[in-house]
């Protein structure tokens, strides 16, 4: 990281004592970006002003005054976080057999449920852990995840009722078990709800999301849930992008928008297990359909006034505009696994992230035996929290490494052979960053972000001069 300026500092960029500002082509007709790869400081500048900017001693002097602050903020974001959330699997089982699932099939088919008593005990232990380091008055988040948590809804319901004043709860579900009674309970208790849907038609959805006996009514179940959730602000839809649906992302976005979905994620499938690798989209083929879907979403927002935020891309934008305000922690290095959150399996085993459930070498211990604190300091967690893009190629040479983070550690380890490897979608993330910079250059970024996002800490224009916009 960049340290405090010394007496030998020069008034020039990109030399011994000067700041490092790297030009970055963003595919814009008149502007490009300059980036400090170490601190994530950036500027948008007209191409015909680049030489003037790099030779401007005033700019260098003003940025030098901010270098240490930028470096300290990035250091804190990357290495100073404490967990504030847990992905809680109340069951190993799932009633679906999605081809790209990151949980091994044998666990999903015949794994165990967590009993009500164990679930209540778990929440009590988690409450005690979070209370030791979270600010008073701030509630940690528990996301009942899976597998399919509604298979064990009786225990989940009991836990929510017992601890609703102490946690913020969420449920991620495939919606096939989301009947009216369950939905009414979740919405009445203000539980955030995540649904999963992969196609604008049942024919597309059924290619990857299906029951153990073949295609069922998965698609129709999700559409029914979306209709019943219309107007509920605390829900979203996850779309997992595979080669089976990449060609229909735009009509899928149109359908989600028509249902009034407040937010979604368009996630490239994580390639931790072989099933996901078999349906992955080639890295170089993903950015085009993805960006076209984002553009169509923006068109619909302008036409109707309804904003549906694509959260994973919005997070890339925030990584540039306001790094400390980002809401998701996958796109940073080290990632949020074992730092901002961790995962709890149905038998009490603790993992840095749900992506590692089923990979026993990444189990940090058991909640009921060793506890969270011991898991956090375990070699299994350290392998993930120690993955640092500043230390391995090609990431350490990349100007945008702190906007991307080279996700995902589980994917890199299982697919490419180690923590010091890139994931499956390096080019896709690079193109997202370039597109984000183009939106900033054209003054369009707000269309793609949550309302009032800039009220959060972390956004500040630190140098402003004719022909450019600069932010920390």
C-alpha cells in the first residue's frame, strides 16, 4: 500500500516518490480513466487532457495529500472488517436438483435437518458471538440459506419468533414451498426474501432448475411468488447465468421488471463444482449479453419510473464511486468470506462462505464444539481471508484489482487449482469495470444504483478540475 509522502517525493506521477496513476482505456469515445491501483483512487479525464493532467503538479500535490487517507480506507475495508452476517443452512436437503448447485448432491438428497432445539441453540450462540464486537444497537443479519430452508420451516419459524428483536432475518428460497401461510408469516415479520429464477419461460428455467424426478412447476411457483410479493420492498430475485439462459437475459429482465421486482442479481454461475463448470458461459461471451440486459433495464426505468437495481453490478459501481459503501463483499480481495460473514451448515460446521460447504478442508470447526471465535482463527478460514490480489499474478499487475477482487476463492481453488489463481470470469469482471466507468463519464451511474446511495459514508470528490471528475 502507498504510505506517507517522504522528503524525497517528486512532483511527478509514476516515478519513485510520486503517486502511481495508470491510464485505463474504458471504451469511451472521448474519455478514459486514470487509476491508482493500490488505493482505488480514480479520475475520469478527457483523452486530450491526459498529458496535462499527468504533468499538473497541482493535481499531484493535492492527491499526495490524500494518498494516506485513501490507503488507510482501503486497508480497513480489506483487512479490518468483522463479521456482521451469517448464512445459516437449517437443512442440507433440497427438493430440487439444479445442475449448477454448489452443494454436493448427496448432501442435498439425504443430508440432515437441524432440530428446533439445535436451531435455537445456534441462534443463541451466534447472538453471543456478534454481541462481542458489533456496535450496540446494530443487529446482525441471519440469512436462512441452503439447500432449501423451507424444507425445515417449522424450525426456521421458531427461530424467527424467538430472536426477531436480536437479528435481521432473511430467507433464500426456490419458492416451490412458499405457500400463502409461509409467505404471510415472513412478510408480517419483515423477513427479506430472495427467490431464484433462471428464465423468462418455463422451458428455459427447466434446463437447469428441476426436481429430482425431472422438470416440475418450478417456474410457475416463482412467478406466483413474485405476483404475491408485488409491492413488498424486502425481496429480490437471483438469476444464475449459464449457457442455457445467457441468450435471454434481456427478456428475463423485462419480465422481472413487469412483475415490479425491486432488485435482482444477475450472477454468473460459481464454478466450484463440476456441474456448474459444465453449464458455464465462456468468459469472453458473457459481458455482451449482460451489458445489453443492463441497458434494457435502464430503458425500462426511464420509461416507467420503476427502478430495479441489479445488485451485483451496482456493487461494482460502488466499488469505484464509494468503496466503503459497497453492499456485497464478493468483489473485493480478500473477499467477505470469514471477514464480513461466514456460513453455518446444518450439523453446526462453520465455513468461511456457503460456497465451501461440502469442502471439508475449509471447515473451521463446529459451532457447538469449538465456537465461532476458534473458527475465525482456524487455518481453514485463514486460507480464504489471506487470499490477497496484491500477491499473485496476473492480479497484482492489474489496475482494477480492487474493483474486481478476482472472485471467487472457492471457484479459483476448485476449478483452477489454488487460492493464488483467478476465478472463472476475469474478462467479464474487467468489462463490467470498463462499462461502469463509461456510465460515470456519461453521468448515468445513478440510474443503476440504489436511491440515496450517496448518503452513505465513503463518497467524496477530492479533486475537481476542468475536463475530469475525480473521486476517492
